[in-house]
C-alpha cells in the first residue's frame, strides 16, 4: 500500500496497522535475532546464501539488511542502526583488516584478494545504505560518485570491447576492468539525486545493458584466487527471447524494478518486451495470472534472496501470484502508469 498504491488510496490508519504487523512478522523477527553485536549477520558481508566454495554457511549482512527493508521494516530500527556503523566504516576506506570479514584470513597472504574484497565490500555497503534511505549522507554520496566514476571509465575505455583474458587455464575478467556490479546498480537505483547529477553516465549504462551478455563462461581473478563472477553484470542479464519470454521471472522483476528506478526501462529493448509480456499475463484486476501456473515461480539467481519471495509459506494457490503481482504494481507506479486500487 505504501509503495505501490496511489497516494489518494493510502489509508493512513490501515498503513499504521500494517507497519506494526510488519515489525511483528515472525520471519523478519527471526532475521533480526540472528544479528550479532558487531552488526553483522552470518559473520560475513556478501553471502546471498550458503556456499561451500566461498566458505559461507549462511546468508550474510548485506542481504539480511536489505531483506528486512524489503519486509517493510523502517530504516530507523535497531538492526539497521547497529549495522550502519560497520557499513559506513567500509565506505571510509578504513584499512582495519576486520573489515574484510570473510576474506580477512586469506587476504593475509594475498593482498590482491584484499583489495578486491574491499572494493566489492564498499559497493555492497553503499547499496545497502542507499536502499535504507541514507542518500543525503555525504559519506555515501562521496562513495557513490567514486563508484560511478570507476564504472564510467570502464564504459568509455577499451576494456569494454575486450574484457577477458586467459589466466590459470581459464577465461577471466581483466583485473583492471571495472564493469558494473549488481550492488552498484542497486545503489544507483536508490539515489535519484546522483542520477540527475550524472545523467550522461546513466544513459551510457542504458546502452551497455542493451547489449547481450556474453554466453561464454568466465571467472574473476581476485589477487591469486579465481572467483565466480557472482555479482558482475556483463551486458543485459535478462536473456529474453524475441517475444519477451524469460527463464527467471523473479530475477526479471527485480531487474525491471531497478531499471524503472533508473528511468531506463524504455531505453532497453529487452526490458520493454519482458515487461509488456508480464503485464499481458495479468488479469483485469492486475493480478499476475499466467497460464499453467502450478507452483510458485522459482529463481536460479542467488543474488535476489533479499528480494524474493516476500510471501511466506502457505497452501493457498494465490501465494503463487502475490510477489510478482506486487512487484508489477510497484514497477507501474515507478513508470508513472495509472493504478486503480480495487
């Protein structure tokens, strides 16, 4: 109601009731209880979920922080205040080794890995803080401009045409290349003032995301370590066909929401096609109702664990439709499309 409904349709009494219910929602309270006194979750920063190869046993700080926000918790709650102290230190380029979190131990013998971890950690912290509405803080604004400048240099430079090389028998991203990450894009999406200040850069991002992502498998070289490119975006990630069909609907609505916040949906052909198809699958009341929907939509993308699903476990068939219907309504509002509450 607060995010997707038109202002005239937002009953303040009902909104207040729902805000209380969001704070009392047991899955959200369970997340808050897992936070440590340091402000961290899972004793790691980046993990969107367990990953044995990366040493992640549970979901980490940046995902859990944003998940509480997506569940309707206001950014002034205690879990955010505690975590903010740690996240703002990441923005400050503090060289304290404890800020490397899960990469602290391996970085002792691999300084290059430490540099990579600090850079990605800074972007992740900026994304979380921007999502929490900290956009007026000069520390976040400064970090955001630095991140945007680094990506802009990549988009203007020769590496954007030839971003890969061979190393350790694998195809890897050029170590000097700084393509956008999902953290950087989410940060930008929630900083409208920066978007206005750097409109040319945002337009170049639209051009970049209009080109197909490479089909070849590749890795990142972080110091001496070969890493999966979990957070890197190399062109259009939707992988839509000519008719707007996509293999991963939950990821698609996440990506379309970010593009809508950036004002890029209409600039990117695949985004327009996918959104048109998803809206064509909605019934007269705006409920997403594709044919043969026998179970809740699944995602293969680990990076949206903070975002999907918000609907808890249950047996109602309607729960298959709740998340996607809400997100499509929110995207419509962000695009300025008329919304009628029924």
